[in-house]
C-alpha cells in the first residue's frame, strides 16, 4: 500500500506539473481569444442569474456549492507558502481565463441535454460525448472517474476537513462528527436535485458573506499594508522574490506553477463537473445558461481567492513573527486570529459550511454520472455509498485519498477537454 501511495503521488504530481497545466491553460487561452474575450460578458451573466431566471441561478448555486470549498481558504494559504505571494496573481489569471472554457462546456451540456421520464433535465460531458460525438467509451470513462472523484474530493476529504475544524474547537469523537455529517448530508441528498438546489441557493450566499466578512475585517485592520501586499503579489509574480514573514524565497516558475494549478483545481473550469448542473436548468437558451454558469469561476477564483489572498499576504506583512514555524494549512488560522472576537472559531465555522456545501454539491455530479452508468437503481446505491464515505472521511487518514482524488480529477478533465476541442466550431459559431 505504501508503494502504491508513493506511485500515486508521483504520477499525480507529474500530471499536474506540466501535462494538465498545458492542456487546461491552453484550452482556456484558445477559447478566450476565439470567443473574443467572452469574460467581458460576466456582468451580463450576473444580471441574468439574478433577474428572475430561478432555474439558472439554482444551477449556478449548486455548482458554486461544489467549487467554493476549503480550497478557497486553506488552498490559497498553502499556495502562498509553496509558491510565494506571486502564486495569488497566477491564481487570478487562471480564474479569468477559465471563464471562457466554462462557458463552452456549459453551453454544450445545456444544448445537448436530455429530458428524463420524470420531466427533469439531465446532461453533462458524457451525454455530449455519446449522443453528439458517438464516443461511448470516453463517456463511460468520464462518468466512472467522476464517481470515483466524488468519493474522494467530494465526500471523504470534505468530511475530514469538517472533523478537523470541529475537533480543533470542541473535544468530540470524529465518529460522532462523521455520523452527524453523513445524516445531515443524507437528509438533503435524499430529497433529490431540487432539494439540493434549494439548500444551495441560501447556503452559498450565507457562507460566502460570512467568510468574506472576516477577510474584509482583516483587510481593514491591516489597511496600512494592503497596498504593500498588492505590490508584493504583482512583483513576486514576475520576479524571484525573497519574501519575509516566515515565507521562504520562491522561484518564478514555482509561483507560476503553484498559482495556476491551484486556480485550475479551485474553479473546476474544464473538469466537466459544472456542466452537469448547467444541464439541469430549465432555460430555453444554451447561450444564456452558458453566460450564467461562467460566472462561477469569477465568483470562486477572481472574487473569493482574490480577497483571501490579499488578506493573507497583508497579515503576513503586518505580523511576520506570527508565521514562523506555522504549518501551511494553519496559516489561515493565524490570519483570522487577528479578529478581535472569536476569529479562529469563525474560520472553523466557515470551513464546516464550505466543506458541507461541497459534499452536497459534488453529490450532484456523482449522482449524474452514476445514473448515466447504471440507471436509477445505480443512483440510489451511489447515494448510500457516498454517505458512507462521508462517515469514513471523518475518521480515517486521507493522504492516499488526496492523491487519488487529484488523479481522478485529471482523468475527468481529459475526455471533457477533448470534447470541447472536437466541438469548438459549434461553441464559437453560436457565441454571443
């Protein structure tokens, strides 16, 4: 098992060090230019999502529930620790470019979705691959890896984050936490996609405002160095900095690679997950749904990660001594400890909310893939196994699961990106 774990980690690091970065970033750049910088239409997408298109907004909220997770909190501080402050800049850039790819994949899934017997729409890259490109094998592979990824990054990893956040504040058994998380998630999941969408439409705004409120307070406390933080982020993005405050100097390539990979992982643009929720919206226009769904990477990376990054770097500049010998995943707690009242507790609550939202959001992806592979009965079996992994995630070590999750995510992305390239003329021809 140890040998397998090392092999998985090595292979996963290789995939995300160049091949996946090249493929994803290349796709982002291609669609950005061929769609004439469709990112300029983000304001229109935001307007559409709040202008009475409830189905479109529900699909967006469900996608955001899955993408806005602990990676937006712990992931950014880890990226800064590994790649320096410049990693934040490259994370932003990746988020902006990923908007174009997200539009393309969501447009395709909304256009080629199918209507089930119960009147509910379903879709995603697997349906496009089978019904439009006639690539049944690729569709099955994408669906299988989606199911496997949902058991990892979607359920067990998030439940582990909940367990760590709660036990940090309250001495309680991880078994109890796992059972409670599984039961609460099950109550939402068994209610079906509409129940999940209903929960996500209020949970996502509440948890985002709650967490961002803490970040903004940190920026207010450190307002004197916010300008210095922004300057350092941009300088380190293109130079070889020697950052102070407990951060080791990091080379240009390390900052760029870390920021890009973190941005790609955080916003999920190109992975093929977000299109599965876009297909469920009862919108008449695939273009309109594409515009609504592409605001997901904007909120996730350009807004959430940006504010987190600036708040973290400003805290490091203002209080460098506090970050000495601090573990990478503990840096965010140091920043929130600056709040005058229950800062670390507030961050723990945010982590729990973000992780729980990801659990119910990724369940939608896994259900969609399981139903495609095995039908309605397979979907029910998946739900039971998924809730079991929620429990297991809270009580077991997840080093191997992390590596496998990243691996399955990359295996999801490959057939989805090939699908985008093969149908690129379709996407470009009907672009707004």
